[in-house]
C-alpha cells in the first residue's frame, strides 16, 4: 500500500508545482520599484502577495489575505486616451478613458465610472475628498464605499491619485467594511505615504 501512496503523493506534488506557474508572488518587506510596469515605487514594512492576474497593462494588485478580503491596486502611469483597466467588451460596454483635460478632482469619479461600466459594483459612493501629495506631487485623497456585484459584501475603500506628466497614478485600498478594512488600512496608508516616482 505504501508503494501506491508514495507515487500518488509525488504526482500530486508535481501537479501542484505546475499549477503554481504564473501564480501569485510574494512581495517581501522593503523597497519595490517598477510597480505596475511604471516608475512607481513603494516601501512596504510587511509582506504582501502580488496577484498574477492582469487587470491592465499598468495595473498591479497586492493583497494580504486574498482579493475578496483586502487589496491594494496600483494604476501606474495610465496615459491620456486609455482606460484604467483593460477593456473586455469595448463595443457594448466601453470604459471611460482618461481625458487630456482631466483634473485631479476628476480621479474619484473616473474610478467610480470605471467600476460601474464594468458592472463590478451594485452600489458605489465617493465620500470625503481632500488635497494630498503623492511622491511630492499635488494629489487627491478620497474615501468610498461599494458593494461588489459578485458577492454583495459592503466594502470601504481609500484612494490617492495624481497626474504627473500627463499620466495618471492612482493607488486604492479596498476591504470588507466589517473587520477587514480596519485590519489593514494603516498598512495601506504607510505604503501610500512611501510612494515615489
């Protein structure tokens, strides 16, 4: 019986290792550059997991406990005329594009309109907005709430965005309002404070 179990366990290990190709990767504490294939850098005091999924050419998602429980999304240097994320159905559900005349104060509504256009949220409200700095540039900090259409869980979010050389840099944090938002919001804020370009 042991002779049968050992090859079976070895086969499972080989399959498991092949499944991990293209899987999430560890973001170790310390400075990380080239985030979202851009000149965006950040310093993390703790570990994160970088999700392998591709939401767009210049989009990168980090999580501590999984996408459904908390996530930090980096939008790095999105150019004028481009959407925040890759379009999946441009003909029937076009996404809003970054306008050449976009203002810093338009960033929260761009995120909201993108989410609504994707059908990703049933409800989203942008709350408090305030002037901020991102890597020494004028920016906007904003809070929002949303309910995703796939699970109906009420989430809270925070974002900080800036326009630099005609490109949009935006970093958001989202987590369920109950427990998880408060659990890691300070980690996000420290990460956001460390951003550099």
